[in-house]
């Protein structure tokens, strides 16, 4: 595996874990902030191209 290749991720398992965490939080405002943070953390990072 190349160092630039992200590890395999089981999306369904990840989604279940996030849903469980959101249910634990209970507060809709805090839940939405947590969901946004998780979504942003999982966006691909921009990569600087070598010239």
C-alpha cells in the first residue's frame, strides 16, 4: 500500500458508530456540531502537486 493511499474504511460501521454517538449526546445543537466535525474530518485533504 502506498503511503498516500488511505486505509480501507467500513462506511456502514462508521455510520453506525456516529449514529450511536449522536443518540448518546441527545442535545440537537451539540449533535449537529459533532456531525459537522466528523464530516469535515473525513473530507479528503488537498494534496500539493510536485512540479
